[in-house]
C-alpha cells in the first residue's frame, strides 16, 4: 500500500492491511461496528477518509496514521486509553436540548 495519510480512504486501508478492521472498530464500536457488515463496509468505507475516522474516534490523526502504518508493517498499534464508564454514559446520554422538549407539543405525521 502507498503511504498512509489523513487523506487515505478507509476502504484502501481495510482492503490492504490485515487487522485494520478490528483496530478501527475498537476505536469506537458504536460508530464503526457497522463496518463488520460487508455491504455497509463497501458503501461506507470508500466515502470516509482517515482524517474523518480520527475525528469521529476523537483521537489525533497522527496517532491513527502511525498505528495503521505499524499494522501494515506487521507490528502492533499502541494501546489507546479506553474511555471510562462515566465518559461512555455521557456519550450515550441524550443531548441537553432534548430535555427541554415538551412531548405534548410534538406533532406526528399522519
């Protein structure tokens, strides 16, 4: 594979680097777990750059590129600090603005 950069498409990485799929999914299982489905992977991976993957996973782009370069060379990526349970709960919590919505004022489509 050519040099890996932030502009590299995820599909190129997944197609050429063994273990890249599991590594990417481990960064954010909620968002990237869908990549395990071959149809969704074919549709999604060609449309997303590694820069966007890093932004979604909230890790530095350089860290992601370095880890994928290590994987491509047969080495193990550096361990990422795992989010705490409190961080995960905060992420799964509905946005604050949703608490201000009055359910009685929501109109349903008929």
